[in-house]
C-alpha cells in the first residue's frame, strides 16, 4: 500500500531528479512518480510472498531430513507446526496475491540463501519456541505467529533491510512503511475468507492518487511563486547558500499548504520537518520549520491561507 507519508517522500525524490536531469518534461516526471509508487506496492507483495517462501523452505528441509541415509528420531518425527501453518497456506492461495505476483513477475527464486538465513533466525527465536510449545493449535495461533515474526524479527532488521535495498533502488526508503502494512494485513486476515481475503489496495482511495499527481504538478508548475516566497523570508540568508534539498523540501511543502485546503497546515508542516530530518542536514529541520512558519503566518494575515 502507498500512504501520504510515502507519497511525499517519492515526490521529493522525483522533484530532485527533475531538476538534476534538466529535461523539464512534466509528463515524464509524473510517469516516474507513478512507477516509483507502483514499485512500493510491489514491495508490499514481495514481503507477503516471503511468508510463503519461508514456509515452502521449511517443508523442503523437513522432507530432506526424512530422506537422509541415517535419519534421527527427530528427523523422522519433526514438529510440523510451521510447515503446516494455516495462515501461510491461506496466504499462498490468496487470489489477489497470486494474480499480482504473476502479473508483476515478483519472485524470491533467486534468493534461496537469504530465505534460509531468515528461516534460521526464526527457528532460533523465542517466538518459534513458544509457538511450537503452545498447547493451542488453530488458525488464530498460526496467524499470530507470523504477525509476531514480522513485528519482532523482520521489522527494522538491518540485514533484511540491506538485502531488500539491494533488490531494488526504489525500496531504500519504503521498507519500514511496507513492513508496517504487512503487519496490518496479517492482523486483518480471517479464516472464513479463504482465498478471497482482500489485501490492501495500492492507494487508500482515489484522493490519494490525485494528491500524489497534483502535489508533483503544483510543485513544479508554481516553482517560481514558491521560491519567491521562500526568498522573501530568508532573513540574513542568501538564497544561493541554502542547501538544495532544503529548498526543494520547502517548495513541496508550500505546494501542499497552498493547494490542499483539506489538509491541516500543522499536519503538512510536521510531515516536511520529518522529511528534512531524513533527507537533509541535521540543522535543516529547525531551519525549514522557521522559514515555513514565517510564510504561513504571512499567508494567514493576507487571508490567502484560511485553513488551520
């Protein structure tokens, strides 16, 4: 799924690229934005598919051990809870997931070593120990196991994040958000829905898609207006000395503040201050906050900005 936090970050990346490349083609920039957002949605499905592939590997490992020349008692009578996990089986048969991964060509087939490392991490965890030791053996227990695995093992796991970043340059800043959406998706699953269980849509609604396109377009089409406003409020700063990334963040922030009256100004300001903390210098957040706050106060006095 793609939310507005992710949209804002993607718009910043595309705007930066737009000025760096210097081709000035707004239609190309829009296509690049939508492509980048689609790649984020790919990651959401890629992470869901990880559950299926880890389960398949566990099944293969168990079968291989049974067929050893001298299998142990444990090899012959393994714990099958993970291999027979009901939630993973439901996810594997999910119509939406199967259709999407087939159409988009998504697969973990080239990542067997990585799948093994994740499986081994899971098998060594307290989560797995508690899972196979539990007296309950039902769908909800199986589902909760995978929710816990994603929440406590996969989420914010540096080696996993690094591997995903290597898989696609488009995923560098999307992983944490999409992992959160996977956790939310797991929680929403119901056994009665079977293969028809709905997944999260790419956009929450049509408004979010419009927001993405319009934010990009307004940022670029009205760049002179926004940059003029910024320059007027610099006080003791020369425009040429401002970090380029800071300028772009403020430009996009003003595009949102002045174009989308239904979004509270405080929400917009907070979002772009957070973006500055990620994409710019340590001092940028307070600097950007001061400039934008000054511009917003002026807009309110001039009654150009009527929202709160």
